C-alpha cells in the first residue's frame, strides 16, 4: 500500500529565515506530487505540482520554491520566510487517470 | 476555468440528525471528476469519494450518501444519523480530465455535531 510522509509536523521560524519541508511517498512510482497551503480557517491553495523528476509547475507567485530531486521526493523551500507564509502545508500524491489525491499529515508552520 | 462553491461555511447539528452538505461546481469540460474530502481536527485530508461526469448514479456507503445531478451542477453529500466523530471540515473538489489532475477545491463546510 502507498503511504505519504511529511516532516516536520510543526515548525516555528523567525521572519527572514530559510525553510525546507520534505515530502516522500512510498509504495508507488512516478506519482504526481502537489504542495498545498491552507491558511487558518481557509480553503486549500495549490502552490506547486510535479508530474515527474525535475518538472515543477507553480500556481501562485510567491517567495516559495519546490524541487523534486527524486521520483518520490518533493521539497518545498524558501530563502527568506515572510509572516504571510504561516499556515498548514499539505503534500499530496496522485496518479494520472485515477484522479484522486492522497494527502500527507501536513506541517504547521508559524512564522514569528 | 473551474469553480467549486460550498455555500454553507458552517453547519451545526445535534447527534443523530441527518445533514446535507451542498456543493455546486462550474466547468466547461465535458469530462470531469468530482470528489469529497474530510478534514478532521488533526488536519489530514481524507479522501471519501470520486465521481466521474458520466456516472450520475447516487452512491451510498454506510451512513454517507452522495447525490450527483449534472443538470444542476451539484454534488451534494448527506450524512445520515450524524455522530460526534463526523465533526470536521468537508471539502468538495473538481478535476478536469487532463494531465496533472489538479483539483479545484471549494471553500469547505465546517460541520459540528453536538452530543
């Protein structure tokens, strides 16, 4: 069976510090991968998606970036965090032609 | 462009009541997929159901049922005999039939089931 991991679970970072969130998927190959952000009490905003190694599409202009160095690894980064980057970050995976996405446990990021 | 609207931002019911969560969508695609997800207080989104645009049969899974009506572009979700454990935020989502299978989510409905 497939599982998706995210870490860390929670993170408190000062403004201007760098960020690296990691997501890995087990039990499948060549998945589509997604990063979402959910601000408190709000819906989900798609940030990045990837259909293969090194292929990243950005949905929202921001100071965040994403990379996919391996087939089942997806990393969300920032060089300098802003207060507005606070939120709940969710990684998800999916397959072409089955369409649903499966979500990881999420990372709660607080920028102070 | 795709759009999903969940007009009910918050619903409160008493345990054992039935409750229906509304979802209305907009798309120009003739083939598309609709989903419901549950987000309990822990935060992780749990996949509940997928429906494709060619299948308008209603579906029942235990206390959960879904009513897909293409004529009104709606995909409503009913919980029968609600329980406290059903308390969560529920999201409806839409995906066109394209590579990448990106989901467009509605704003979510917070369901509170009181004992």
